């Protein structure tokens, strides 16, 4: 019979499996032939093939391939734990963005135990076990098989009745839809990383479980690279740097709601000021809407039905209100304040709005996952023939902001999902408008079929940081829902009233999260225009303090943040303190500098640049700040 692999015709014996086809094509590497895909559905390699099947193989380089690889590894982790701690109860063990975890009930372990678990997992891999699919005809059979595990039975009871699958390797069987690796020896590197607590099914009302995280790879070098990455990421952890540099704090009294300190607020305001300047150039108008509005408004917008569990509410004078989780409805009310002409379109309205969303306490993570944050929202109201030009303008804005911050990015276009509102014609026009703009923009992009919002297609923009991690920040979404729900109209050139097309867009997304990304991207070494303390003048002795203060005053006149260290510490200790705070420039002044009316410059990379005049220093750093340069004129690109 004939099989098609990436449009190539391959002849193979009748009754052959995916494994047989992989062998014929020499896909034998540990990173190759993890599973097969036939007609969009994933299968184990033992799947028998039919004549004319169109087959794709998943490898470790594929996202779906990694998920299968890491889910198989999670089963190994659970098997190892049960061998060492037979009383433990496995619950769930999914793949995650980097690796996997497994949650256990009735398990208490130490860091020493993690090493034992890792060794046992490696022994299991060496046994060369082959995961075998087990199928139960119905829920009753599955419940009987897992009757000794109340967590598995709770999951099974939540399933629809019908066939339920599990996978068996050696003495261990786990509930799972699959597919799995054909042989555990494909795993060449396995590492248990850490442990933490987690609530059963993510609900704080439920029991606290023990979660164990792990990672695995088809090559030992990949594990070494990943562990090196983790060490670098730890050094850049925004929660630690935020504390060390005095940027922000997190308090139990306001869980998930960050406190910004003066230095952190300086960075925040600099970013916001730059964004506002850019929006002013593009003729946006900025508004500010109330933080709390009536239940009826949120019902009208649809948030009450779909987002109620994440909203904070209050009752005032027998009327129910909700704190806004999104800015959109307030902007809709602003648009309806007046009747608009087609001549006013596109109408661009921005808002730096404070929103609140209830997130489970276990999911809170520094500035990355919070309950209160500001969004740099904008809503653009336009006619259908203006979509393409407005998208291009937004892409230019996004690139300008990201390039200024040294962030590269990638683009994704998400199209109509199965559940959506609007006519086929509206979706076709909207999607074509986005696609034509992206084509004209000329940057590579991928299409995520069916991944758009229910109310319209969207462009997601993912920034790449210094550790090559991607973060979804900017988004451009066409919305055909809210203009209809709020009956928004404009007067067209023939005098009739028509519905405007609306774009939601953010450039930074959550400002709090974006600041967290920047802290880790720069490792706290902010460029001068963002730096909360760009210059510190170090007085060698008391007799040099007046001179230091005069220099500080002149630097501040250039709108550069500066202070004087006139403490009783030694000069070397003062320099060390400044370096720990990641101050861009340290200017030491002693007898020689006082006599020569100069400064001794040291940059934060600990390079001494010697004696120079203040005017020569100011000339360079003023340009550096005003041009928002990412590099110091005193430091080579390789060092920065």
C-alpha cells in the first residue's frame, strides 16, 4: 500500500504501523518519530496505517511533540514516586511550557528525596519499558480500575460516558488520553527540578497536594543548556531584582496588587511618557473611565456572563456594581456621548486603565500574574475601508516601541473559531483586512486557524527577551460584538447611520507585567533613559562634598537622575554599593578632581574611564538619554 508523508509517496507493506514507517524512513533518533498525526489526530506509533493515509511525524522540535515527550516523562516521575512512596496518591501530571509536573496526595518529601526520585526515574528509563494503551469501554470499567484512587475516580466521574483510556508501563498504569512515546529509552536526559505545594484542581478550598517539577530531553547537551538557562533566569528574576533595587513590593495585605516604590515608579512613568508621546503624534485622544460601574453595564457588554468569577463586586444602596476587569465598556459609553460623522473616523481613543481580575492565590507570580494592573488600551473606531491602514499604523507603532527597548518580536494571525458571532461576510472582510496589512508589512507571520476571539480575528505580537523567551504583550483585535451591543453608529456620507468597525489594541498589555519582562530582559541594567538612578557622585572625603553637590545640580539640570554618596564609608565600599544598585555611572571626586575641576568616571561594568571634564561627560550622556539609546557611549556593545 502507499502512504503519503509530507506529500511524498511511500510504499509499505499492508498492515504496517507508524513504527514500521518510521523505521523505513530511518526516523530512529531519540528526538524523532515521537508520535504520528493522521487527518489532524495524534496517535501512538503502534497505530496501523491504511492505504492512502496522509501521515506526519511529530518530533521533539514540534510543540505537540514536546507535550507528548514531557507527558510520557510525567508518567515516569509518578512511577518513580510510587516505587519509593507506595502510599502516595497520583492525581494529575501534565506537560507545561518547559517540562512537566505531577501532583501527589499523601506525600511529604525533602530535597534529598528529590535526588532519590530522579535516580529511580533513570532506572525506569533504563528498563526500556514500552507504554501500552489500555482502553476501558465505559466509565464503570475505568472507575473499577482506579477504585483505590479517589482523585482519579473524581476525574473519571466528570468525563462523558464512553471509551476512556489509560497507559501502562511495567507495574504502573495511569489515566491518560495519549499518545505516548513508543519506548522510554527515547529519553536521554531526565532531571527532577523542584517541589512546591498546589491545591487539588487549582481550588484553594481543596486539599493541598505536593507538586514535583521535572524536565527531560532527547540529548544530554540540551539538559546542560537548559540548566544554564535556569541559572541565568534566576539571576534575572524580577521578584528578587525588584526587591534588591527597591523597585516594587508585594504585601500580604493586598495580595496580587503590587506596590510601586519611587525607583520603580520612575521606570513605569518613563515608559508611559514615551508611549503617550507616540500616541499624541498619531492623534489619539486619551480618556479615563470609572473603576467601578453597574452590573447592568457588564451584563450588556457580556462580561457578567463570561467573566463573573474573575470580577470583584460590591453592593451600594441596593444596587450591584463591579470593579472593571477590562476598559472596553467605559470607552463604549464615551463614544456614545456624541453622534459622530464619517469625517471623524478613524477615531482613536486610548486609556491607561486600572483593572482588577481575581486570580487564584496559587497562580500569582510577582508582576507576571497579578490581580490589579494597568492596561494601555485603545479602541479605534473606523469604517471598513480603513481597517488595513489602521493595522499598518498599529504595526509601525508596536515596532517603534519594541525596537526602542531592544525587543525583537514575532507575529501571529488568529482566525475565526467555531463559536463566534457575526456573518461570514463580516469575518471575511475583517480577516482579509488583517491579512492584507500583514502582507504589506512584510514581516513573517504564522496563521493560527480558529484561534481568534469569538467577536473577531486578531493579531498577537510576542516579544523576545534576552533569554530568548517569548512573551505575548501587544494584541490587535477586530471586534464586531461591542459596537453592536452598545448600538454604536456614525453618520455616513449619504446621511444614513452605519455601524463602525472597532479595533481593541494594546502595545504593552499589562504595564506591570511588561515592567517585569523589562527587569529580566535588562537584568536590572536599565538604559539611561529608563534608569531610576543614572548617576551617583562619590565624594572621597567631607571636603569634596560641596563640589560633588555642585556637579549633581548641573547633571539634574539635564533631567538625569543623580545623587551624592557623602557617607562615611570607604570609596571602594561606596563604589560597590553603587554597582549593586546597577547605577549607570559613578563619578568619583577627590583632591585631584577638585583642583582640576574634573570628574573620575567609572561605568557599571566596573571599567575606569579616567579623568574628564563634566561638560564632556554631559555632552555624551545627554545625547544618550534624549535618543533613548540602549548602549552607553562609554561602553562597547560587547560589554553592555
